[in-house]
C-alpha cells in the first residue's frame, strides 16, 4: 500500500534527489558569484553610471516610469536589459543625465533647466501629494535615504535604517499660513553620497587578481533638497553642467547662499533648475557586506513571538490529534476487532456493536468518488506542483541564491520551478483520476495544465490592461507575455501530459475497503459540523499561525522594502502546513463520526479556507495603508486586489492539497486497521 501512496511519486523523488546532489557538491566548488552580481572595480577618475528606474508610492499600488514625469534627460535614453523577473515586477531601468567620476567630489553641478507648463507642474504636485519616491541604482545598489536611531534596550548602539529612493517633493511648512490649500515643494537638488572600499583580495576571494588596483562601490545614499536656483544674467546652455548659480557659493563647496524653496505652482507653471552634488566617502564596509544595511533585521523579536504563538496553536492541535489517535481510535479498534480480556467484556462489546454508530458504519461509502472528481484530481495535482515550487524556492532563497542583489531572481525562480514541476503535477492528477475511474487521461491532463494557470493568467492579463490604461510601468510588455505563453504551452503543458501518461500506466491505488453499490443516507448534521462552520473554524485557526508574518510580507511589498527573512518564512510555512493538516484531520474525523462520508472536497476546502482570511487581511491592509484619494480609485484597487487574488488562490490550492493528502492517508490508515466482514 505504501508503494501506492499518491504523495510519494517517483518524479518528486527524482527532483529531490537532484536537489540533494546539487547541495552536496556545493562545498567542493570554488567561490563564485551569480551573473549580474559579480564585483566590479572602478579606477580613480573612471566614469560611473547612475541609472534611473521607477516612481513608487506607499499610498497607491500604481508605479510609473521615471521619465513619465518631465525630468531632465540625456541626449539619448537607453533602456537597459532586464530579466523575466524584473519585467514582471515592472523594474525598468534607463540611462540618466547624472554624471560622476570615481573619487571626484563635485558640487552644484547643473543637470538642466526646464520650463514647465501649469499642467506639468500640476502633475508634479499630484505625485508629491501621493508621496511618490524616485528609485535609482548605481553598480546594482539601490539609492536610499539613511536614518539612524537607537533601541530603547540598547541606547548606546545606533542602528541605520533605510528608505528606498527619495521623495519627489513634500508639503511646504509655512508658519502662520492661513491658506485653504497646502503648498508643495519640488526636490530639485540631490546630494549624492557614494561610499567606496579599496580593492582588497580578502574582500572577494578568487574574484580579483593579485595586485589589481581600483575601488568597489559599497554605498549609495542621497539627501534631497528644494532650492529655487537663480543665476547671473542670461542662461548659458553651453556652460552646462558648470553653470554659475548665484544660489551656490563660488567656487562651489556644497554650501548655499540664502534661498527660497522651489515651490510647485500649478497655476502659473514656471522654471526649475535641476542640480546635484557628488561626494565620495571611504568606507570600511567590504563589497561582500554592502547589502547588509538593506537586509538587516531590526524586529526579529516580533518574528520569534509570531513563531512561539504559532507553536502554541500547533501544540494544542497536536494534543487533540494525539488524543484521537491514542485513546479514541485505539478503543474503537479494539472493540471492532473483538479484542477482549474476558467473556463479560466480550458480551458488553457485542451489545455495543449492535448499537454501533459512527465512522465505522460508513466504511462502504468512505471511498466513494465525490462530485466533480476530475476537478478535484486536477486541483490535487496543481497543489503538489505549488508545494514543490514553494519548498524549492524557500530552500534556494535561504541558501542565498535569490538575494535581492540578483534582481528579478525570486520571481524568475518561482516561474521556472512552477513550470518544471508540471511532471509530478500531471502524474498525481492522473493517479487520482484513475482511482476515480476517469478513463480520459488527456482531459484530466489538459485541465491540470490550464485550470489554475488559466485563471491566474486571465487575472494577470486584466491587471495588465488596467496598468496600460493608467500608463503604469508595472504593465508587462507584449514580448514578456509571449515568453510566459511559451513557457506555459511549450514547457509546462508537455511535462504535465508526460506525467499524466506515466500516472495512467501505474496500477490503481488500493484502499482497504470496498465501496457499496448504493450510497448510504447521510443523517442531518449538527450546525457546527456543516460546511460553512468547518470553513470558518479551519481557516481561522490556520490563519492565526501566520498572520504576523503575513503583515511583514504585505508591508514589505506595500512599502517597497526588501524582504529577506526566508528562514523565518520557512518556519512559518512549515507550521502553517502542520496546522492545516491537523485541523483537517480532526474535522474529518468528527464528520465521519457523524456518519458524513463526504470528506473529499470538504478536506480540500477546509484546509484551503485560510486563503479567504489571507485575502480579507490583504483587504484590510489596503484600506489602512492607501491614501483616501486613491482608496476608491477602481483602477488602482483592481491592480492590488488582482495580484492579491492570485496569491490567495495559490494559497487555497496549496493548503487544500496538504489537507487533502493528510486526510486521505488518515482515512486509509483507520479503515485499514479494522476487520470488515
């Protein structure tokens, strides 16, 4: 029987063996760096290129391209190449007009002078009101504003935190102002601080040649300022970028004369002079540690509290399951198998047998095929596909292969793992469909390859149309959509059909009891054993084990911060799966005791109901975080809830698979342990 168990299929074991082999040879390999994240040295005076990316806000899910606003442009804007993950995330990068030379400090450099119409100024103001921030990068490091603070428990130890990007503008603080409308300023002067570390062979072993000279860039921060620049006489375009401005001290030293802020005037428009400073600072931070400031955890105590809270729930449920298995079931097995110590006990058991009710009476119906059995088989196969994808992604992320420094790697890996796991998905769906006496393997395989991906692609395509209509940079290019379709139809679908072919060649899974030809009548169920109550109870307890970690994940996405606590996430996912499994087993046992043998879909839906709570929590997070002016924007909301719906749908299928498989194994175990005449 163990050989027939659907959860231990050969394709999954083969994939696991390959993964273990790859991990085992890692210690034998020399140090290496992933493509795109290898260190690069810059010689003194060498030009370094600053790249501009997107405009993002914590007030709305809409993001835009940098050149969506009329910023200064170079003579020719070059779009930089991007991988699949970057394209899906909308992280488009372009060349910029900012120029810097290695270890050369420069102050009050002129970027350009722009004359804006009232409409353009109003556009700047709208972005400032919604607190949009500009994302840039240098040598693959994201630009950030840094701030230091001290913990209450350790006042002597200061911790640096970062805010990605810099604000386009902000509200003007005017003392004693009685204006009915707020005024906003434009951050038209940027003071860049670039930290560098001289080449040290101990920094990146094996990647630098002996005696190589140069510097590594290890930090990229900015201080945005609003300055209404003035200049002497007429504007001299040929003097850019060294135009003499009367608001800057001459020669430029990084200080300014008395000046006014650059107020945004949406009524009249106006002229804006864009300037910047470049300062270099030597740092003791080595190249290998330059991402530490972005990835450090300042709230690990909260994560440990979340895990302890989840373990308390898990221990409680484990106690209930243990009670069922060790006390109730053992007593039932002994009675049903006529294990008695005396004639008196045997007579008592025979009397109880005549009045027997409960899960043992439905042995002839417990393995009866449910309604829409083919769809259930499809979802179980897809659930296995998502489960293996999740495990592989967490393993590689925990090992450091999916670091944020390797941009787009996380999303790309999720897609690749999902596509390659089509083989075990098709195999599992076919095994279960054959058990349900479905003799059409091709239809089951086709549904496995199209039902879940098709729903996700339809929602994704709708979200993409909305992003296109809003001219958002999160809109995926047509070429990327073609690549996704090729991965779907040319890789994933063939693997699913091949897996289904292997699954249908196997013998039908064996179960310990035969199914009666006539279904048994199901008695009226108590209200708390009906399906809605099961979904509410099952989902609520499971969500209680993960809601704290979900808060951090949603906050990282919403606030555009890096999430790199995959160790904590792996623990929480493991606790969630065990919690889901135990809740589903307990509820399935209670339903069987009430002579309700319809456990197939009930176990899947009870385990997957945690997704409903996840979606509702995401809804609360949206209304709590978004700007009131954008909360009721149907297009902006559709983007957020579209992606949230895809995530919740995946959680439903993944957790439903885990609960179903556990209940299937539990049911086979208890009915295989009794004697049936």
